[in-house]
């Protein structure tokens, strides 16, 4: 029998998102990672949906199982899970295995998408934009980097949570089939390449004190290089690091140590400065 009186209101959905956004990463445990935070986020809505204590107990237990995903893009899982619980509470026959399987099956893919967009693309770009001002001693640049990342990330999380609640099990399929994820990744990747070029030219400082000495005059090499290709040595340094990482994989620490050693050796010999 349908229990329409237990259906969630718009306010309930918003409150659940706020709790999801605030609590999911606060209660991480080594055994079940985000499970406690997810259960805390869903619990007020579950209490409204399940008036029977045994049904509520089962719902809380299934959301205390292992869970780990990216907070913002994984919000679509939280919203869709909330919709599935509402269907189940209203007597629409959603098996417990479907709810648990839906969460477990999508937490990995959405974590991969979210980490790629938020932490590997958007965050470095925002940080790069604010880095020059921060190096000049601007405290506001540091705060701007924080808000410029967190505000759009929160808006995306809110949209995806509501999309998940609205479309339920079809939400992730709809999101991926629309192609919006690929367009976002491609757009941010292009912007990231522009930022990499700008930062390479402004932050990578490599020059040479070498000079050509003859009986007539002493010609410094660095001014000649600047006339041919300004910033040639920083460009070669960046390309060398990129070539190494492309051939050897993501061995960033090895590349960093190699840069330090090469810089010390060439600096000591007076080849670069």
C-alpha cells in the first residue's frame, strides 16, 4: 500500500544535501570510510520515510556499509539513493539489494570523474591563477583561490544531488549520455594547457651566465638566446620534464629530485643560474 504521507518535501531534499555536503568527509573511518557521514546525512530523511522502527533500522544499517566517493560529483549518488529510499518507503517495491548495489556500483566511477575534474583540473587552474598574486604577498589571493574553487564545486554538487533525486536510477545514465562530462573535461584541459604555458614563462627561471670571449669583445649568450626565442631555456626545461614523465610515467618525485640535482651540478659549474 502506498504511503504518500511519507514523501519528502523540497525542504527535506535541500537539508539532506546540506548534511551530505557537510558531513560526508567529516566522519571518515579506516574501516568504512565515508559510511558514517553518509548515514548521518540521510538519517533525518529516513526517519521521516520509515515510521516503523524495524524498517528504519534496516535502512540505517544498509547505509552504514562501506562507501567512498568524491563529494561533489558523488552527490548524484546521494540524491538518487534518497529517491530509491522514498520509492521503497512508499511501497513501490524497490529491493534493498537494488539500493545497496546502486550505491556500491557507482561510487568508484563518480569518484574518478569528480577527482579528475575537481582536484586534477579545476583546483590546479584556480591555484595557478592566484599564485602570482600570492607570491607578491597578497592574502586575498589565497582566500580567492579557496572561494573560487569551493563555490562552483558546491553549486555543481547541489545540481547533481537534485538531478539524482529527480531522475533516480536513470540520473547517472542521463548525465553520462549527455556528453557534458567529456565537454567539461576537454574544456578544462585546454584551459589548463594555456595556464601551464603562462606559468612556465613566468615562474620557471633558467638562464646562463656563459659568454663567448675573443680578442675583440665578450658576447653573452643569454641576450642572444632571448633575441632568438625569449624564454628558450625555461621552455626546454619544461619540455624536458614533460618528455621524462611521458616516457617514464607519473614519477613526479623522481623528476623533482632530478631537477634539483641537475640544477645544483650545472649551477656549481657556472653553466646556468
